[in-house]
C-alpha cells in the first residue's frame, strides 16, 4: 500500500511538472510573439521617423528655393525658377504618392496573411492540446493496466511456486513409498518354489540408500514389493495432474510476460510520441497533429482458455 501511495504521489508530481513545463513553453511562445510584435512596431516607428525627417528636409529645401526665387528681379529668371521648382518638387511628390499607395496595398496584404497565420496557429495549438490530453489519458490507462498485469504475474508466480512445491512433495512421497509390481499370470508361488526363489533373491535395499527394491538384477524375476499398486497409480495420476497444472501455469506466465513487454513498448512509444508532438508544435505550426495511438489490446485473461494449454505426452500417458 505504501508503494502504491508513493507511485500515486510520483504520478501526481510528474503530472504537475508536465503542466508547469507546458505552461512555461506556452509563455515562452507568447513572449516570443510579443517580442516579434514589439520589434515590428519599432521598425515601423523607425520608418515613420525617417519619413518625418525626409518631409522636414523636403520642406526646408522648398523654403530655401522659394526664398531664392523671391529675390529675383528679372521676369525671365523668375519664370524659369518657378518652372524649376515645379519640376523638382511637384513631380517628385506625385511619384512618391504612387509608390506609397502601392506600399499600402502590400502592407494590407501582409496584415491579412499575418492574421490568417495567427488563426491557423491558434487552431493547431488547440488540436495539439486535445491530442496531448488524449495521449495522457491513454498513458494512464496503460500504466494502470500494466500495474494490474504485474500484480497478476506476481500472483501467478506465487501459484507456480506452490505447485512446484506440491510436485516436489509428491515426488518425494513416491520415492519414499515402495511400489509393488502387479502379480504375474502364474499366481501365488508354491511353498517349495517360494522357498527356493526366496533363497535366490537378493536383499531389498531401502529408499534411504538411493536404490529401490524394484531395481534388482536382470536375472531375478518374480520378486515381491511392499506397498499397493493402486496407491502408486493414484500418485501417478495426481503427479500428472500437477504437471499439467504446472505447464498451464507456465504458459499463462509466458503470455503475461509477453503482454507486459508489449505494454511497456506501447508506453515507450507514447512517451516518445508525446515529446515529438510538443517539439513539432513549437517549431512547425503547419504540421498536422499526431495520430491517435493504438487502442488497448486484448488482455491475456480474456484470451485464456483451457484448450490453449498444451498437454505433456508423458503426463497424458500417465493419466491413461
């Protein structure tokens, strides 16, 4: 429980850190946009100041030429001076007015294009925000499912360990309990032959010495063993069932491991895809938003069926 609480706390801190990072990125983008607007306004102010200076200089030149013409006494010189002033200032003003009208059209077109790009950028930011939110929700679902699968895998490992312990206990019981071979078709031995055969039989060794009573020489036949054959058959059937359960548990564990590996790969892909989406949104606004990640695959618990567990041929023969 403490580990789960710590994981929840770490997840909350991670989410808060991501929110702060995204807010900082958005603030930096807004600051860069404001700085760009300020630079453009400063450039326009600089151009306006240059125009004002040009106008003032133009007025000064015109006043100087006008004072010079006023000082003429000859009518011919006065007429030529007026013509020169007209050619110098009036025609140049007409050309400048035409040029300024074209510049105004260009500026209006530029303003329209800029407004269109700002609207497109705002739409892309909204789309990227929705995609990031959906990606975050999918990531949380994958993390929750991964935790459930890890818990189930631990439970299956514990069950597998218990089944292995049961199997080892059954094997020890089978080794400790001496088995008796089924009676031969000759029936019970006669007293004479029984005595003769008992004299030829070697002494049976105990299981503690590591040799069973059934492991005799090839020439010694008709030996009798202690214990019951039916009990040995039941032990074999139980051991076969435990082996089948153990193999099924191993198959389920393999399926759980494969599912966990696939979920980890999907989580890694989602994380890398989310980082790439943030970088693309900050650098290239005209790029399309990333696609939605793959949907949740079918869990191994849903796909688990009794027929999917392969049976060991040795265990099947023991059951038969």
